[in-house]
C-alpha cells in the first residue's frame, strides 16, 4: 500500500477565473499544471539533463527529452509513437506498472544512461532500444520478447534484462545474448522481486551489477507455498478467473534466495541467507571495489534488520549493523560506501529521529553525520571529495521539503546548511558526480518549476520555469485560485497535528459552509504538504465547500513517537485524531457542523469507513474508495509491520477490523472499488456489501470493470470524481455560487 496517494497525485492542477474549473477540463489536455516532467536524470558527464514529458495531445503518453547544458536548448530525443505506434503490454509488465503506480502512462516509462554518457537504454512495449545521442533518430533494437527491468552494466560492456522469469545479458561488443539462469518457470522467478517486495519494500529490481561488470547478484524466489487467491477480474465484456499468489497477513511468504552469477562463464554461487527461511531480503548492494556483496535481512516480525557483508572471494559473512525496535524497523535506501574503503554511511532511527551515521568497515559507529530533534527524508547525494552529504528533510517546517548539506565528518551534524531557499516543496535529483542538481519546486500557489542548480543552491538555468503567464494552460483559472491555509492542533497525547484548509469560493465569514474532508491517514504517507495541490480539492472549494486535511498520528515524515502510536491497533488513534479535527471544524463559525463529509481511497477508504462507523453523529456522508475492511485480507509485510501476526494479536485485529465497528454506521455512504484490483482485493468490498445488507443499511455503490487499485483509465478516473462530486452535492447540498 506504499503511497497509494498516487491516485490523487495524478489529479493535480488548480482553480478558476472567468471560466470556473470543471471536471471535463481537469481531465483534458494540456495538463493544467503545465508541461510537467518526470524521471529527471543528469548525464554522467553533466552535459545534459534528460526527462520524460507528456505530449501536448496526450499528457499520459511520454516521450524522452533532453536539455543541453552547453547551448541551453531543449529537444525531444525519442518520440515514443514513432518508435512503437501501438503498445501491447505483457501481463507481467502491466503488473509491474501497477506496483510502480505508472499504470495510467504509456510510451517511455523509464530509461537509463550508459556510463560514458553517449547512449541511452530505452525499454518500450516489451522491446529494448539503444539510442546513440549523436543520431537519436536511429534507435537500435537490441532485445525483444517482453523484456523487463533492463540495465546497462556499470562499465558499459553489457545490457541485462529479465525475460520469462530468467536473467539475460547481451555482450554489446559482439551482440551475443546469453541466458544466465534456466530454472525460472512456474512459481520460480529469477532476477525479480516478489509481490510484497515490489508493493511494500520499494524493490523495483531483482538484480544488481558489480561495479566492475565482473558479476551480477540476483535474487530468486519460489512462491509455491504462497496461498492462491482465486479471484474474479470483471471486465466490460468478460470475466477472468485469476489465481494470484497473494500472501495475506499470517500466510507463508515466498522463499527468497540470493546468488552471484558471472556474465562471462555463467557460473552461479549461492549466498547463505541463514537457517531461517522465513525472512525478508530487503536490499542488496556492492562495495565500490566489487570485493564484497552486502545485503539487508529483516526478520518476519520486522523488529530486527541486519546489514550483512559477504566476501566475494571466500564467501565469508560478517554482520556490520543490527537495528532493532520494539515496534518495527524502517527500510531506506541511504546506504553509501566510501570509495576510499574507509567506511560507509547508514541511516537509522535509533535516536527516535531518522539520522545518518558514519561507520567503519567493521560496523563500528564513528560519529553521527546528522542529529537533533528533526530527521532526514533520504540521502540525495554524496560528494566524497568535498566531504559533503546532501539530504532532503522537513527540518525547518514539517509541511515542507528542503535540501540541506551536511559534513561527512559530523562537524555540522546539528546545524545542516539549507541550500534550497524558497519555502514549499523541493524534489531534487543530483548528478552522479554531485556537480549540480535539478530542483523541482512548487508551493500551493505555483505549479512545479524546475531549475538546474549548483550544489550550493546557486541557479544555473531554468529547465522549465512554468510560470502561470498568458500562455500557461492554468492562466485563465489563476485569478480565482484559492489559497491554502495551514495550522496545528494537539492530539490526545499532546503531539502536534498539522492541518490544511481551503476556504470556499467567495468566502463570506457570516455564512456557514459544508466541509469536504479528504483523508489518507496511513503510514509512510503525508497528506498535508505545502506544495502544488490536488485539483479536486480546488474544485470542491470552488463548489462551496471548506476543504480540510489533517495528518493524524501514524502519518509519514515524522518522528517515531508519532508514527509508533498506531502499533497493534490500526484505526484507533487515526480515527481519534480525525474526529478531533472534525470537532475543531464544528466549532468554527463558518462551518455547518451538520454538513461534514469525508472521503478516502485505499487506507483512506478504510479510514472513511471507520470514521463513519464511529462518528456518524458528526459526519453526514462519506465516500470510501478501494478500502481495506479486514486487515487479515491484506498482504504480509505491510499488515504485520503494524499489526503483528493475526495469531499473536487477536484482539488488535478484531479492533482494527471495520466490521467490529460497522453497527455504528448511520451516515450516507458511497462505496467505490475497481473490479480487477490485485492490491486491495475486491473481496474487501464484497464483505462490506454483505455486512451492510445484512444490517439493512442502505448505501450507494460504484464499481469499475477492469479497474485496478489506482483506476488508471482516465475516463474511469474522471467518472470517479464526477460520482464523488454528485454524491456530496446530493447529501451535503452546498450553496450554489
């Protein structure tokens, strides 16, 4: 369920002017946010910045573009429609895109640079192309046959990929293709990450090149023992019976393995992952000299995480770091080994906040690189020569994201220097050599503006200034764009909760308005942020609603005392905090406390049902989209991280179950679910339907044929928002404007 907010993130834009915002316009081309870009990368030599951009006639069809640092020109490198006019994706690729939250996109979804900066590797519709920058119009097909997860090796000698559950390499000097594994079939996969690793652990790949091209470490998994969830995928013209191996809480997981294979000889050596097979293999890396492979092993209960080094020559192992927690250990991608071989950087929440630490190669802590009552989001770049580490953090404001620089020696651990200055939200992509970075900045009044900057924050040039001027698609809505207000309140235990609020169009403090409360509420995610917002929020405010969001305890980007509050009873403190927010709203002179509605999707859908069940006296109507209704139906890694095993936390699972509270649901309800959802299975909603029918509770239902968890189809997604709009209009009856 990691960042299921992607459903909302795809709906970004703005407000209204002479022409008020409409749902039709929000789903039309061009994007109201302007020419957005994604997958920003700086070439190895720093001469180019490449990115993916939607087409003017279809913002979801992506082409590959470049910005040339020398002449400051922008050009399209690869036209996806010319390369492959019509895409036919394999089921495996469709599943990968669903896991990566890119199922709504077409064209070029990913790409990678060759180490010499002269070529780009571009996968498209199951084929694999090499693009020579000197002649980008003549892309060379190097592999076909539904290839997934392609890479150029670190030294540029090979191209690798996975096909039909096996790992392959192509020697670029000879063009010869070699199959490195042969046992991938049925329930056995090589070079891939299993379902829960993709969905919950951020594992987008299952194999890892040694820095000198000498070997590939790859993971295997056998899901034979994973129970089969036999489910129906209902489409408009057919019903498919799908037997999906889905490990629900308490079920057996796939058995994982780790191996090293030579791309030259094909020799395979197996890594010992320990006597306990019921573990998670959560990360795999190499040291810069390729002499050691390191992997991270997490226990099934997720209370212990180990960083283990394997000497490639002798296969001897050594535990470098052990992290433990009373609740759960958090995964990250912040491990960095110094090229000097003198140590490594490791991220840990051992202080209660996420900070960086320097270790020697024997696993001894040398010093903290960051410290204090704040934490980092992630490590962005390491400039070993300059002795600098660049990180993202909300140190100066919980609702913001900024870039800071720290000294590797720890001399400014408690006083990092902020290098992005504009308040709001900065997403940064650094060049491999740390010589510059691409900064994507926005705030609630400005859509993303993308600039290229030096490591000290100095502007080099604009990549996409994206000012809302007369040529911008949002320009005619700009004058009526409604501001977002931010504030705080206290949770029952005294912790600080952040909220955001948009007051209605033509706000009159003497009137009373209905409320549209949008919630997510789940772990790993932050719903209240100071960045360019959700179009639908702006639309609802223009329709006469107070639009409100609150990040309850358990939400992401906070200290452990805040996140741990949900442990072993999902929904308890989250609902408590949201109801406190509703109580606060009811006391505002401009709020009609009898016309408050809530909406949520995924974890937010669970929250909407729990809120209606426990707060129908305060909430008039609610929309629950793709909800988890019974945590025993959701997957192992996510659910057990917060709830433990069902057999060991019987009372917690009962209390967290929607059905334990459903007798209190008296408010108007709209239930929405995709009929081919392979993440939050449709069974969650069918059980809810049955429970409501058996209790004689009337409700509204909207299901979408063929839709997965994110409802990727643009017309379906537009229909979702139109249905939500109509539901709240009917039951909350906002004043016309």
